[in-house]
C-alpha cells in the first residue's frame, strides 16, 4: 500500500506560522506544497500590478521557508489539481478557505469533482476571525451596519481560534513534478515604480511580524487619534501582509489583545479595524456583486460625470489640491496610502469631481499592494455613500481644511509634493490662496510648476449635493 501524499494548496495564506491547512496537510502524509496562478479564471479579480509584484516576493520567501520545495503552476486550479492527482497517488488536498464569489464557486466545483477520485479534500478557516455565517442578527439575517456587527455580533460570538505554531518538521514528497519557475509567472510588472515600491517593504513572513511588533511598541499607544495624521507613525501598515496571509489576523488579534487588553483605547480601536475587515468580508459573502453594484440601488441612477482628463489628473496627483496629490503620489510610489488620506482622495473623486466610485476602486485595485476584493469594494461604496453603513453622501471632505487639520505642519505634503516645500505652512495646503509674491519667493508658478485646482472645492460640493438631491425623486 502506497504512503499517503498530501497537497497543500497555498492561496492567500503565504506563511508557515498559524496555517491550519499546512498543519493538517503535514499530518496527512508526505507534503507537496503548491501555488497556482489563475490569471485567466480570476475575471474582475485578476490581480493588479502592485499586488502581482508583492506576490512575486512573497512566493520567493515562502519557497525559501519550504526548503525550496514549493511547486508553482499556472492555469485553472481544477485542471492543475486533476493532472497532479492523475500523475501521482494523491490522497489528501488541504487549503484555507477564501470568500470571493468566484473562488467559493471554484472550490465547490473542485471538491465535487475530486471527491470522485477518492481523494480527501479539507478546507480550513485561516483568513478570518469569524466565518461570515458565524456572525448574524438574532433573526439570522446578516448585519448591514458595522458597529452592531462588531460590538454585538463579533464580540459575542465564540472567541477566535488561537494561533498555531509552524510545523516542527515537514516530510516532503519525493516527486518528479514538472512546474514553473517564479520568473515564468511574470509577476513583476513593467511599471517604472516597481523598484521604488519594494524599497518601502520587507515582503517576508518575518517582515510581517516585525511590522506588527514595531506597531505594538511605537504605534498603538496613540492609534485611536494618531492614525488620522498621515505624517505620524500611528498606523499598522499591516494590510498587505494580511491580504497575502504572510501574517494571520488571529496573530494580530491576540498579539494586541494579550499585550494591552480591550480597555486600552488604542488596542480597542485596532481590534475594531480588524473587525471592519471581517465586516467587509461579510458584505461580500452576502452580496456577490459588491464590486460592481451599489448596495443602495438608488445610486444606480446617480448622475456621474465622465471626464477622462480629470480622472487622469486625480490618478497621478495633479489635482491642484496638495493633500489629494500627496495621497495619490504616495499610492503610486509605495503601493500604499494612509487611511485618512484614502478617505480624502475618495471623497474628492466621487464628490468634488463626481466621477464614479468604480474608477477609484479600479485604480486602487491596480496600485495598492493590499488590494482586497471585499475591503476595497466596501470602502469605496462607503465613501461614495452607496454602501452599507456608508458615510452620508452630503459629507464632503474639504481637501483644504483636511490638510490644515491633519497635516498642519505639512510634513506629509512636503514628502510627496516636494515642489511646494518652500511655501509657508499657511499656504501649503492651498497654494492658489497664496499671494503672488509668496509664490514667487517659493519658486512656484501655478499652472506650470504645480497645477491650478481642477475644480473649485466649494462650488463642486454644491454641485455634488444638487446631483444627490435628484436621487430623492427615484422610487
């Protein structure tokens, strides 16, 4: 009788520690660890350029942790797995559950098909603290408002699973298995910013834990308020690591909770942000078209503008509003954007420019290293006012006052919009208000060295509110 052979199918869980599927696979037989790049089957979920770049480095690190035994494949996962099962005497296949609609459908199809081969297939909970179906209202329906979802639902559900140690030893299958090299996957895009992005991150499992430790030492103390100030270090910057599973949400949850406790304001706020990640996953689980249709269907009739020129200026940080431009340049240069600034640039796009929120979702999808189907879609619907528990549409972030309030010393703006560095702080958030002599002293010519505002902040707000008022007429 042949020895058991277990496939560990890595997906959004590129780590050794706290990986339930990996632990189970190691206990099931000799291990064949694999990753399958499914570009053609992903549809609208095909990874953007920044995510592909991150994936390249994450796979390299994972392969090193697996003693060079990780096998890489391209194509439909079902076809790849069938070929592996036909070529080798596979007895078990393990993976950690995903919650994107196309992935859930794919996984169900794979289970149905391969069970006919007599193979044991097991999926595991590893990427969420609570399964979407574990958090529901008393009548069994899903929550649509975040605070009761988290405070009443999550915190009263069974406590999350405790993190697992990495397997103490792995017995690898001795197979002659034809596969791709990492270079064959062609994950590194040809954008001119790719090297700059990697210089901002340690894209390894070790780097993920160091980032968490650094945040718990230096950032969480003032996280509740300090996370609003983009020049300050009071943010976790864990989102890309969580998205690719180089650290688990369980590890983040218990590391913070056991060190500080829920009574600690910064810790409580951080845990609630992990709760927003859970809420986004729940929204997607119950609303498969979250990426393409507004939850508030009145917004289907919203009179969006169509301006490719304004969209491009927004994308590349050339709007004439420094806090907006700084955020968009941070995004393009680093694959990341501070959370407060994400709200500012989002509001500017959908309200001041009145361009469809899907333009923003699509650009973030391509440029963010943490581009996540659930969180990206839910967050853009939130800022557009058409999602669950959304910010009211009439709440329009003024980019000038936001800069004054949250970047008063202009450290953030100066970092990403250096052409304004010589302006006095009084004007750096609103250069068009500076007297001609002040602009001349700072060597700034509006419309040449820095753009004029592409819209008037006050008038565009009024135009947005007038457009929103038309929805009252929709039944």
